């Protein structure tokens, strides 16, 4: 009887520990992926913004090759490019500007949604003038004049010294004194003489706000730092820098007010110094105040010299609560059952083991990306509560919070799982439809983000109504959706389904009471295994074909418009 009781306790304990390990690792890794994706979006938007102002040189190989406008030194013409660049990523890009070697300067700064500053210093001017305006070609009003020399700013000197695009050292903004990081690119004439430097800022408070908005558990933390340990952004509310004798002094992770940040930094720095570059890296350590804890980290780098480390950490107690309670209470029940009757004890043991195995299998499925069905555990005790928690956690990890369809990571994980388990005896055939909403930005800008969210939810509902039970819909981000068609590999069938979906999405959509609009969609398809053997290739093929469709639709609309005008 004692052995049986000990067996129950040991099995429940090991199952709880295994489930805690898998769940904590999966949750931290998913959070790390979200932070990495958000940071990479900032980096991508900065590089794209600079290319819009100063495109790379492209040589046409035939008469249909691309034509790239050369960089212009005329400030009035350059202003148009700055306005275009500012509007590419309005949620991220605030300030785009150009400083010339001869002292000229022009910049467009987004203060609020419809409030901008035009910052201008013409040749021969002693001061830079700052004007307020509502947008391009709108009336301007002089706000202030200030003494400003672009060549003395950190972003100018670092770009001129490197001779190509570079991220500046962190510094404080000239006007707001907030902490900034700037991507700068030097511009040269044909004789290699320097024209000036074009730049765009990455305000770090946006990253800090994003980290603070994440659901990190009761005591979890997330932070981004340089390899030296200097903090870039953190979910902990603390000042990241101070000024001493007009000198910027950065806060380092080992001096953070959060013990968990300090301990996580210590664990991460040891592996970074040892040369380990696996990404993401798992770190286990003991926190003096929180007990055993885990952290995951990854390195973010790009061609302009950015080299950051992203870290997410949480104590194991954040994930162990429900599991531990279930273990203790089930152990007590088991002991009482053993004392009452040996037979009843065997019945309880069998039932507990079956359900615990289901929970352990479910935890492994979440970790591997396998499709996750119903646990079929109909209990009202702690194990039943734990099963319900598993279902809720799986739903939160794998679905988009706005549209309640699958999210990007979940769809990719499921496709990769099916590809790994395919064989000659169990062949896999499917198609992916990459869908981009044609008029969503116009609707979003005209009616507001709340109505835009309602449109996205309506689109997700229409897509789900247009597919079969074995198919899936996922939101890839913004106004992009992907449809997974299981067992579909014939081109004619794919085209038929595309036409059905397109017809559904082109029906009028209610944007507010009594007002409808048309959203439209461009769809690109890729089939497995004909168009690719892995998810990355298939998404790239479908995305490329979608852009071809969108380009053709725009060309057709332009021709129709020209015919109507004629």
C-alpha cells in the first residue's frame, strides 16, 4: 500500500515537472519570437525607408528593367521623397531627414497622426527653421529657429566614417532628449565626394512600450540589450539612462532594479562569452528571491552593424501553480483511496495515469507544433482544471487574438509537422493561398482602426465559411491571410477555390451602420510538393504570385481609368 501511494506521488510529480518544463520553455520561446519579429519589423522599416529616399543603384539588363531615380541634391525635390518615405510605415517611422556636407538640412518629422514638422536649413542659413504643417503641400507655420549643425550629430559622423549604412551609437534627441538609435546612409557623387547623410530614427520608447504590453506572467521580464549589457528596452519600469555632466550614462542589465533581469543577464552573458551562438538559447538559473528560473535568448544582427541580444525570463513558479496544486491534491486523494480500499486505489491510479498521460502528450504536442485536438478529459477536479488550462493556453498560443483564426507561427508549425510525418505510405498534398486585402488601408485610414478591426474579423469569418473542415485559415499579420487547403494539389481545383474566395471577399462589407464598402483581394497560390518542399519556399512562392496578381489588377484598373478619362 505504501509502495502504491509512493508510486502515485512519484508519477504525478514527474508528470507535473515535465509539463512545467515543456510549457515554460514553449511560452518563453513564443514570447521571444514575438519580440524578435517586432524588432525586425522596426529594422526592416528603417532600411526600406532609407532606400525610398536614396535607392540603391540598379543597372537595367533590358528595355523592361527597373529605372531608379538618382539621388537629388535639390531640397525641394528631396522633400517629396521624404514625405513618401515617412508614409511607408506610419506606425513606426517618425523622422526621416537629410544633412548635407555644405550645412544644408531637410527633415520631415511626424509629431502626431496628422501633425508634422518640416525642418529646413538652406545653403547659407545660420539657423535651422522648424515649420508646422498638416501634410505635404499643406500651409506651413514657423514654430521656431534653432542653431543646429548636422555634421556635429552622432548619426552623421558614424555614417561618414563607415562609408555605408550604419546604426549610430545611442544618443539623446536634439529636441526631445529621448533616447534614440538612428540608421544612417552616406550619399556620394560620381567622383566619390560626400554629398551628405540620409537618416531615420528608431525611437526606443516604442520597443519599451511593446515589451511592457506583453503578457509575461506574474513575475516574468523581457529586455533587449547590447552585448556589453547596456539596456535598449525593458518591460521593467525604470530609467534606461541618465545625464551626468552633459554625458550620457546608460543603465546596464547587471544594475537593473529587477533581480530577475540581473540574474538572467548573468546566465545569458556566460553563454555569450563562451561563444555559443545557438538561437534561441535556453538558460536555467537560480534567483535568490524567486527560486528556480528559466530564460531564453537570441541574437539580432543586420548588415548595418546592429548587434542586440533579446532575453525573456520567468521563474518556474509562474508555470507551476496549477500543476503543483493538482499534484498535492491528487496525492492526498490517492492516499485516502489506498487506505479505504486497495481496489479503489488501483482504479484511481489507472484513471489518474490515463489523464496525466493525455496532459503530457498534449504538452509535447504544443512543443512540437503537432495539431492539438480535444483532450477528452471530463473531470471537475484539479486535473480537469489543468486540462482546461491546457486548452486555453493552446488556444492563446495558436490563434490570432483579433480574428480568432490561426496565427502565423501556429500555421507554420502545423505545416512543418505534417511535412515531417509525410511518407510514401502516407503522402501529403496541400495548397497554400496567400491573400492580401486590396483596399484595407483605404478603409482603415478613412473609417479608423476600430472599423478596420471589424473588417478583418468579417474577412476571417468569410474565409472560414468558404473552406472545408480539414482546411485552415491563418492571419499572417496586418491585412494578410493564408488559407491551407488539405489534400488539394490540382491547379484547376486551386483556381476554383481562389475564385470562390475572391467572390466572397468582393461582396460589399459593412464598415459602419448603413455604410458598406468593397475590400477586394489579391490571391497567390502554391502547391506542395510541386512548388516547394518546405513551408518557407511555399510561402515565398505564394507571396510572389500574390504580388504579381496585385500588380496585374492595378495595371488593369489604371487602363480602365485611362479609358474612362479618354
